[in-house]
C-alpha cells in the first residue's frame, strides 16, 4: 500500500484510506462549484434580464428568464447524457476535469453578454459542462468507497449542492451591490483553478480500470452507441425509466419554484422595499441551503434506516406540501425567510434521495452512462418547469399560483418510486 493509500480511522467507525477521502473531497468540490455556477444565474435572473430587455415588467422578465433557464437545463441534460458515455469510456477523473473547465469558462464569459440571447447561449454552454460533472463525480465515489459507507459518501457529495448554492448567494450578496450582476457571473470562472489539482491528484477508480481493461482484453470494447443503448436492454430498461421519472419529479417541482422565487420575494417586498431585493433574495437562498444541509444530514441516516424508496417517498411528499404552502399561504417576507429552512430541508435536501439511489441501479461498465442518463434526461424534461412556470404567470395572473401549480409534478415521483428496486444493502454490480 502506498503512502497515499495509508489508512486512517474514518468518522463512520471503520478504516478508510486517504485515497478515498481525497476522491470524496474532489467530487465534493467539483459538485459545489458546479452548483454555484448553476445557481448564479437564478440569483441574478431579475436584474440581468431586466437590463438586457430594458424593462421592469415582471411577466416579461419571468417569461424570458424562464426561457433562458429552460435552454440552460436542456443543454445541461444533453451534456450530462453525452458525458455519461464519455465517463464510462475515458475515465471518471479525466471527465470531471473536462466538465469543470467547461462550466467555469462559460459561466465567467456570461458576464460579457450584450443581449438576452447571448446570455442564453453562454449559459447553455456552461450548462453543457455542468450536466456532465455530476455523473463523473458520483461514479468516482461509488466505485472507490466501500459498500458499507457508499450511500453516506454519496450523500456527503450531494450536500455540496447546498454549499454551492450558499456560495452563489454569498457571491450575489457581496459582489452584487458593488459590481452588479456581471461581476457576480464573472466570479463563476474561479473553479477552473480546481482542474489543475484534480488532474494531478485524483486517480481513476481501480474498479473501473479493471472492468475497462477486461472489456478491451476480451474484445468487447463497445462503441459509444453500444455503451449508451446497453441501459435500455432487458434487466436495465426498467431501472432507467424509474430513474428518469423520480429525478424529473423532484427537479421540475424544485426548479419551477426556484425560477420564480426571486421575483416572488420582490413582489412581497413591494415598491417600498425594492432597494432590499438583492439582499433579501440572498438571505432567503442562504437560509434555504442551511435547511438543505440538515436534510442531507438526515438522509445519511434515513436511507440506510428505512431504505431508498421510503426515504424518497417521504421527502417528495413533504416537498409538495412545502411548495404549496410557500407560494399560497405566505404573505410576508419575514414569514418567507423563516420558512426557507423548512423549504430547503425538503425541496433541496430531497435531491439526496436519488443521488445515492441512481448509481446503485447500474453495473460498473455502464454506471456513469445509466446514472448520467437518468439525472440528465430529467434535466432535459425539467427544462419545461421554468418555461411552464414563466408562461403560467400570464395564465394564472400571479407568480404564487404559477409556482404552486408546477409543484404538482412531485406526484409523479410518489408513484414511480415503487416500480424501482430497493437497493439498500445490495453490493454494486460489476
């Protein structure tokens, strides 16, 4: 055993190698910055679109902002599906470096957009890289950490989503009032620095290397198309469908609401509180992420205690109730800020339910392809969430009713989860 692999006692009561902790740390940081760059536009949607459209009309801003977000999520989904296949063919660590570099460069470049369609194009290119990073990082952890602690490690990685959201809100809070929305997006280029360290320090998982070498040696070095279509063959087809449905339900319910939340907060503030818009939105998202961290911490225990399916069901049901309550029952900013802890606990924390589940649905040879397809096809479908939410503002005549209507998609997940297998305690399939 090398020095890098020298063991130490982990917090979970067993010996874990330094290599395993290094993999977890790198995937955590990659996902943190992934989520930061993803959510920076959500936070500056109102001022950026308002400036580029030369209007303060909430309906026009919501419609164009929803379109930009839909384009970004669609690109995220396409990038994630494609990079899932790439990850299974060239490696987990190498793909993670490529995707981080893509989303960092184009998020930073978004600061130079001169009209809304330039902003949409740059955000789409950033989304292309954002979508690919999760598949690589999740497969890296799943194949490096021991079976007993795999789900917990996956939950810790997924927790980075909340920290990324928090860092994005902090960026908006500190940089926004000083330099405006362009400087907020420019900060998104910083994760590019991380790629230099990842390429040097994070090796490919031995599990993947062994399976990949066996494929090549046996002459089964499949084409990229064959790798992709393998997840639709008997034995994996059902898992692929269930994975897409449960991920889509949570993502549509979440993103439909989050797209309209900044505009909803500004509505509650009214004209007299308009000057506090940036500050209040940032505080709301920070509180939301505190709640999300608590949700992820709960799931570290809950997914092993009651299983993957029941954990998902409970969090999805609570997310539906929380979304409806937030947009239909809350009428003051103070009440909203307090409720952000609860909203974040279920709606954002709920992403941890299928983050641990998806890698367990597929064998090593197509793990990144399968989980990447489920996660990112859900992102493509989720593109309709912000788009519909923006359009529903005009239909219902209010932001709150539109956001509450989108939350109905959670019901799809409540049904679909029972058609998938329970993977608690089941070893990864090679």
